[in-house]
C-alpha cells in the first residue's frame, strides 16, 4: 500500500514539475511577446543606418505597400505602419531591380538608400565581338548566373526575344557590348535586351529595317574574317566585289560554321558539303549570320574601302597580317605564304 502511495506521489510531483515548466515557458514567451509589443509601440523605428546587408527585390508594378512589407519581412525596418507612413509622406519613386540594404535601418534611411543608384546591384558582363551564340550563352551563364538551359530555350524561341521571324536563328542578334544586368533578370529579359541593342546599333548607323538581315550577315562574316582594324573595310570590299561579279564568296569562316567546326581552315569535304552556310557552293551570302558582329564590322559592311580586290588571305595568324589581291595569280602567291607559315607553326590555334 505504501509503495503504491509513493508511486502516485512521484507521478504527481512529475506532472506538477511539467506544469511548472510549461507554465514558466509560456509565461516567458508571453513576457517576451509583451516586451516586443511594448518596444514596437514605444520605438516603432530603428535609429541610424543599420548594419549587415540584405537584398531586396522590387518587381515591376510593386506598390508602396508591397515594398513596405518586403522591407519589414527582410528585417530592414521594424514596423510596417511606420515605413508605410514614411512612404506616403515622401512619395518616393521605386525602380525595379535588386537592391542591397542594411538590416535594422531607420525607415527614412532605408527609403533614401532605395533611391541611391549605388545600392542597385548589377551583374556586369562583357560579350566580345565575333562570338558564336553558343559561346555568348556560356558567358551569360557564367557571369550573370542564369541557368544554361533557360538561356538556350529563350534563344531557340528567338521571335520571343525580338529577333525578326524571317531569320533562321538568333545568331548575330545578341549584340557584343558590356551590360549591367539585374541579378533577378530572367533569360528572356537578358537576351531581349541584347537584341534591342543590336537594333539600336543598326538604326543608329542608318540601316533600313528591310536591310537588317543583309547587313548583319555580311558584318558577321567580316567580323570573323578580318583580323586587323583596317582590314575590316578591305574584307568588306572583297566580298561586295565578289557578289557584284557573281563570284562565290568562298569564306572558310562560313564553311566552318556550317560544319560545326571552330578552326580557321577547312577540309575538302567541308567545302563540298551542301548547306546554307557553305559559300564555296552557295552563291551570295549564307542564310544567316555566323557570329556576333560589333559596331566596327557593321560600319565596314556599310562603308567598304575603295579597291578592286577579289581575294584576301591571312599570311600570319599570329600578327593578323593579310594580303589583298586583285588577280588569281597574286592570290596564289599569298596562299603559298600562308601554307609556309602554317608549316613553320604546326598546331597553331590562336
């Protein structure tokens, strides 16, 4: 009987202790909640410019209310009513993008920081002239952090990024330049920005919309074939002279593109292949661009140098030295020079 009483007493004590612990914890939590409420009521705003850092994304169409909620949720400011009242009072302009702010900031300081261009976070990327679209997408993936497959899908659906539906692909339309992209930008937005930049360049150089394709394709070949600045205008003249005379362009750069190659030289089989880029077989320009031409290449396509050249041949790939010829005999001499240079520089790949 005494053992049963002792066991019951032990259980009672254990339950009592649990009640005390739970009650104490509840009281502590309640006290903490009350203290937080009192602090917010008495001090509804932080003082100063805060510490640490946190990123805030403002989307197109975000209202003052949604921005205020985002700032509170991220711990930038303390109280929704206070920050919203500050927004109504100051009526700031909110720009879409990613902004880096501090935590525990005064509401007015936070709003001021959102207006500061230095707080706007960008991903800087430089796209070099002459890159194929596959290489451009790889650079964007590496430097901007956009998913590679998303970039490839957006590029494949090229009309959705602004490329004319008459084109065969987005090749040549992603203008080479230095861009500052918001980290929150998606693949379609980034590529559409680059296409729009290409259109701006064509328009600024006086190219009529109906001539965009022709100029861009020619400029893309000039970009790949010319190796020195003065040569851009000479190479342009050679191609335009050949088109005028009804002579095949015979550009190895277009042949290489059509075969998926990456070298400056091509094989007999590649030059005999039937595809829209083989200018050893197809008269005139290829069906589409073969690289991303820059402003200089576009200008050269529009303003070729004066001359009667029909041929050109690089004779030193290291320096870019190129010989321009008006006759087949002159060209054959230059080709011999090139072959000699290749023998003396085996395995050269630039």
